[in-house]
């Protein structure tokens, strides 16, 4: 499905957010959050599956992607984790959604976990690919093994002026390389890639991406108004809402071992590792499994709420 055929627009204090919406307006809300360098078509098959099951499915473009735009040209083009979480909460406010199940991959998984940790009352349940991805600048400063550092090569590339200019000039080739290395057994074709790559043409895209990775390394300042939120996130707060974490057996991108984060989920929780050569872009590579996890986690959330 072309989710771009179902685009709408929502105004928040900072952004004019482009988003796709499927399913009944009165169905249980599900927000599906994409990562980098992907776009809303990460959920091209997941969204209609959930909509057919009666869910109200919202799939927004992250800041710096697709049709999402900043409302003020002077706003900091900021990609730190707290601001991505605030974008989700602001979109829910704009759409009149009190609570929703949040599903995400890559940046989207981090944003979903941040919302669940900071504002659990807004989160029915959470389904993050690669689990608990909340971090901090202090954690980003810790040296890793040489092999692990090598997998983060692009983070160090973005730390340089050459990298900033190089990504701005070659973002599509860059994204295709990431797709191939992060999902080495996913046989996506040129049409599938091009459908998502157009979202990288956003005028603020390169600035957001570079800021995101420089901020993680402590090489770029964040918004000081978010310092309190980042301090809370840096403490790696537990996630109390129902959660199902997912991982593919062929994820070629940097990712933690599931045993490393299982203890951060203290509500109803299950981890599922998918076999069959599933890589980093799990919702697009295994849409039925991702949709099933959303349905189950949402039901857990409804049950938990009913028991209160």
C-alpha cells in the first residue's frame, strides 16, 4: 500500500506533521513510528492489517522526513531523543488521542520507549524493535570494543564537517547502503527503496540527522528546555506499560542483546526473536508478526486498564 496516498496534516506548536491515517476513527489508537533512514512505508503492510482489525492507525513522518515541516524557520533543527518523544505527545494532543499503543523501529522505537517511560498514562502498550533504546550522552561517551565501534561508523562520519556535507549531497546512496547492511537478507527492490527515499528530500532532513548523532556523542548542544526530560531519561527509567519487544535474527545494525534490556520492562512483557533472515527494518520485513505483536500488546493494555 502507498501510505502516502492517505496523508493528512496536523498542527502542533513546533511542527506541521504529515501523517497517514487508516481505520475507524473510533477504534483503539495505534501510532507507528519509523526510523532513519526509512519512512512511513516501514508500515506499508502493517497499517492496513491493523486497520482491517478495527484499529485507528496513525503513521507520522518524523521531523526532517517527508511532508513534516517546522512552523518557524528559526526553530533549532533538533534531533535529540526527548524532542522526538515530545513530537509524539504533541501529535496525540493535536489529534485528540488520550492514549495509544506505540510501535516503533530504530528512531521510532526509541521515541516510543521514551514516551512510555515519561508519560505512561498516554501509552496503552509499546512494541519496540530492538527493545529498550533509551540512552544518554553519558552512555554515548563510553568506548565500545573495536568491532562494536566499527558498526557505528556513520555516527563518527556525521561528527565531521565532511560527513555533514557528504550526507547532504549523497543521502539516497547513503540510505541504500544502510538498508543493505542493516537488513542483509531482505531482497527489497529499487521501487520499494525509492518509495521511502523520497522522504529524505525534506529540506531539514540532513540537519536533523546530523544533530541526532552529534548530540548522542555530546558534540552538539540540545535544547536547554529539555534538560529535565533528558535527565529523567538518562536514569533509564523502567517501562511499566505492557510491552512486547521484537528482534530479527539477521539484524545487521547495532543493537543490544535482548537480555541486556529485559529488566527495564517491569509490566507485562514478552520478547520475540523472529527467524527467517529478518533484519533491522522488521515491520516492513515481517509485517504480520509486527501487527500481531501490536494486537496482543494492545489487548494486554486494555486488560490492565480494566483491572485497575
